[in-house]
């Protein structure tokens, strides 16, 4: 496998330096970060939501969890909900479920990125499959994705042993 054609074409057409990172199939995003020996704080995961009827893509660190209340305040929406899994395939049909690249603009969605991802010079993310990721400069990501930046995630709590 290789990174999704839409992502490759987009990055190449904007002459962005990036590194394709093939890896063993992995999910969720935190596990992918571990496979790549990348901190979950710097590996971006994508959540697709509906805010007052329009779609948006929230991009946050794999090591964090989404705070819906904070995101709803940031986007100034009355209603905010995650899009049902059954609906996702039609939205990003060139990507595997759960491996969407963090470019809402490629799919007609507004993009919001959590401020904490900007603490690193680089960003790493799934590139359309659970076997391929991309590393690029965070500044280039901001330039291409043109996201709104906000604070809407928090570190995930460690799972308790049963």
C-alpha cells in the first residue's frame, strides 16, 4: 500500500516536503503512533462531526480525547454530534474508516485542529490507510489545511485494570 492518491497529489501539487511512513496495520491512532515510534502527542487523529447541520473535521493528538463541550463552544454551535460510522464511508470514500487524513478541505469540511498539536515542529497522521502515514512540517500542514485552531482536547486517562 501507499499513501492515498488524493493526499499524495495534494501534497505534491503544493510542493510540500513530506515523508511517507509505511507500517504494520495498526489502529487506533495511539497504537499507530507506537508502531511508528512517534509520541501520541504528535500523531494526529481525526474525528468527523456535525455542527448545526454542517460537517467538520476535528484534528487532535492520538494521546488525547475530544472534549465535545469545548469544541462546541469553539465552533459556536448549538448542536454538535459525532457522525455515525455508517455515514463516514461516503464522506471520505478514498480512505479506510478511521484512517482519514486531517485535511477537511479535501472533503468539503471545515477543519479544526487542537492547539496542542502545534507544540511540535512536525505532524504525523494516517494517509488514508491503516498501513501508511505521513510526516510533514506542522507549518506546512497549517498552510495547506487552513484550519481553525482551538483548544478542545485533553489527555486521555489511562485505562484501569479490571
